[in-house]
C-alpha cells in the first residue's frame, strides 16, 4: 500500500502533493525521468544518489527513502516535516527541493546537488579557518538561517554536518528532519506546538532552553550558529565532552573556554550568541533580530547582497 498510518494522528506516508496551489504540484516527475549514478551518502533511512534529469541533463542529489523502514521506526512525521519545510525554502544557501515522487518501495526527494560535501569535513581537516574564511561561511549561514526563519521554520539542527558545499564552495543548508514549522496556517505542527519536550538535534549544539524544557524558538538556531562560528575558528565545538550527559552539563552551566587567540570581534559575537536566556541572546527580536548580528563588527566588510555570487575564499 502506498499510504500507511502508524497511529491515529500520524500523517500518511505519501509525499505526493495533491493540492494544486502547492509549489510542487506542477511538473510532476516519476522515477524513470532520471538516470541514477553514484551514491553520495547514506543516512539512517535514506540513500542519496546522483540523479540526472533525462530531459535536461541537469544533475541533482536524489534522496531515496525506504518506506517500510520509515513506517517501522515511526519516522513518518519527520519525513513529512522535512518535505514541508524544504518545499517552503527558496534561497541560494539552502538545498532546494525540486520534486518528490515514489515507487512501491521508496519515496524520492530531488534536491540541489552539493558536490563538495559537508562543511564538517573541511572543519575537521583544515580548521582553524582564517578570519576572512570564517566570516564568509558565517555570513552565508546567517543568511540561510534568516531565510529559514522568514519562511516560518526553525531548523533545530544547525551544525557543520548539515551545511553542504556546492561546486563553487558556497553553502547549502540541508537536513530539515528536525525542523519545526511555526506558522499558524500549517497543519503539520502537531503536538510539538505546546513546547518541545523531546530531544531533537545534536548534543553539542543543543540550546540551554531545550535542556530546561522551555519552549524552543528561533533563537535556538542562533545558539547553534554561535557554536559553529566557534568551531570554525578553533576546530572544536565549544561544549565538547566524552558523553552527551557531560555535554549537557557544560551547556547548562555555560561552561566553555574562549581561546585567547580569537580576534576581539569574534569573541564578542560568540559570547553574545552563546547566551543562556534566548531573550537576551544576540538575534532575538528584543535585541534587533538578525539585522543586529549583520551589523556586528565581526561582519565588517561583508557584502550581504552579493555574497552568494562572490568567489568563495580558499580553504587550505
Ligand atoms: P541521518 O538520516 O542518519 O540523520 P543524514 O541526514 O546525513 O543522516 P541523508 O540526508 O540521507 O542522511 O544524507 C546522507 C548523506 O548524503 C549525507 O551525509 C551527505 O553527505 C550526502 N548528501 C545529502 N544530501 C546531499 C546533497 N543535496 N548533495 C550532496 N550530498 C548530499
């Protein structure tokens, strides 16, 4: 069966778009519209392959999700959220979802191909990045987060593994499987609305409000953004520890070391982003939103309008 419910309120496992006003409704595609090539990577429920559109020759990343596996592990809701969140996005710094289709076994998401892999790989090999490179990637990530928030979504899993790089070494944020859709006129919101009790995201980048079981809002992405800037400048994330429990203790106690060698403006922006109270955190509405972050001296010289058309600084 193509639809399968796993419980009373679970959405059905079909990513077909039946609503003609939906951006993905037109130009429906099918499995045989593409030639499939190399495997780009594998996730817990998915395989990502290169797919070439037979009509245009254009290459995409095709994410193939195993339906039986998803249903068995109660991940239907997350797959639907990933599709719904991604389909709202239209930004050069975010992986675009072009089409979805299915066959008997699998669901397919046709996505922008980010051929240069994960920012994580470069951080691990090459960090500390110099200030200009850090500034460049931080600025692109900030613009992507701004767009995500403007489209009524909280990503909730911003980290270097989820920041992919295209041929020109510009970013493409991916992995909306932990996202939360926050605007009213969306039905997928579900039981998460009242405040998130369940753990989502990745231990090292989790915000203190989530650990306090406070409601999680857009500011959680700003916390993770602060962790990523720190990591690019130092090569390790600020709240690293051998176990998740110890990581959570450090986050709750705001226990991290600011390296002496960080430039003063970097120290300042990181400290403002790694603020426990989300209302006092840099980027919160009360503190001027994302614009205030763009105006911070750390970003002096960034050409916000043209950064995605500029040449990426060399990673060496
Ligand atoms: P999990 O589902 O276990 O959390 P994941 O989110 O990494 O893992 P996928 O989204 O299926 O799972 O991605 C699997 C791998 O494929 C990724 O690690 C990444 O390296 C690669 N990949 C994913 N999307 C793309 C893309 N658009 N372009 C290029 N490579 C991609």
